[in-house]
C-alpha cells in the first residue's frame, strides 16, 4: 500500500517545482499549463481502457458473486480510525496551503523559496510514506500511527519557533516524514477492521484523506486573515495532537500483531 500511495505523494512533491516558476513567470493565467498533465494522463488511460477491461474480465470469469466472511467487522474501531484520518487530512492540506505563505509572510523568504520549501516537505512526505509502510510491517500498524502523530505537533512548533530560513527548511524534512508515515498504514488498518468491505474501507479512508482537509481550508484562511498566519499555523499544529489522542484508542489487528 505504501508503494501505491507514494505515486500520488510524488505528484504532490513535483507540483510546486513546476507550478511556482510558472506562476511567477506568467501569473495566474499560467495555471492553464496545469491542464497539460491531466490531458496527457487522460489520453494514456483512454488508450489503456481496452487492456484494463480485458484483465478485469479474465479475473471475473467464472467467479460467482458472493460475500466471503473473512472475519468480524469492527465498526467502532473503523469509526475512530476515520476521525484520525480526517484530522491528519486537515494537517496535511493545511501545511500544503500555509507553508509557502508562512515562508514569505512570516519568515520573509522569497516566493520561489516558498515553493521550494513546500517541495522539500512533500519530498519528505514521499520518503515518509515508504518508511511508514516498512515500519508497519516490522512493528505493527498502530505504533506507526501513534508515534508519527505524536511527533508531528512538537516538530511543527519547532518549525514555528525557527527564525532562520535554513533551519526552517531543515525542519520541514522530519515534519513531512511524520506527516506521511501513517498515510498508507491507516488504509490497511481500515481494510483489516472491515475485512468483508475492503473497497468501502479504502474508499472512505483515501477519500476523506483527500477531501476533508481541503474543505476546511477556507476556515483556516479566514483565521489567517483575521488573526494572522502564525495563529492559523499554531492551530494547525494542534490538530495532530487531537489525532494522536484519538489514535491511542485504536487496537492492533491480529494480522499486523503477528508481523
């Protein structure tokens, strides 16, 4: 799952490296360039549709549609995990939104530097995704979720207390690793909590991780407008602490406990 997730995270990391210089050079109209990767991938997927359909048909051939009972479903644990996913999503999208603004508005760095700072954090996110998957295989899912969320809040406060651009950029590396270490792990945990509904579990966890944080960014934007970027970032730094508190109520699955 971490190998699957790292593809999307790599897209997040590459984005600022392409978007920042484009917008600086051409302004907001330059954003039309962002349509090019979408068009290219749409064409690639369209070209591959017959092959994908053939693979799906061969796998489904002779299979009788039925529900296989693979174990008990733990909806209470899944609900708590969903809350943790939502809180992590808020932190992730909040940092995506406010790190470049904080870089220029509070740390007085350049606009291009803000883009590179975000790219630094998101590159660390890619690395953290792989590290989290490996650690979960070795030590279990729950411990990775708990430790990564426990580390994130103090790391963010260290970032907020930093005054030099170099130190701030260096701190974004462990921030990104801690932010991403639990991403793919929580998807797997959700599927293990609902072994008979793995599609639903993955859809909820992946869907919420990509939407809830974005939906709440206007609220944090309003806070930044009225009370300043530092206040908005301080509140974002507290969100992982809530996720950590909730993660303590999670239970390890039998599969990962044996790993």
